């Protein structure tokens, strides 16, 4: 899982984009990837893509085009 988290962090280029520390972001992404893996997702590329989307959500907040309903 660490390799996937590394790929997510590199893909998203998270240098000082947020007030969260790199360590905290890695922990959150790692937990999310573990959750996805526990549901049966195993493809590293898919997990990376989903992790990047999750990280962008943390950094940029929710997409204002969607209400969340």
C-alpha cells in the first residue's frame, strides 16, 4: 500500500497546497486506499486514480457543481 500512497502523493503534487501536513495527507490517503482495498479493489492503477481524486477532494474541497444529495 505504501507504493500506491507514494504514487498518489507524486501524482497530485501536494507541495504546500493545503494547511495539512504531508504526513497527515499520507495517513488519510493510506486509510482511504486500505478501505478501497478491503472492498476488493486490487488494481494499483485504479487505486492510484481513486486516491488522487480523494486527495484533490481534501485539498480543493467538494465540487461546487454537486450538492452532495
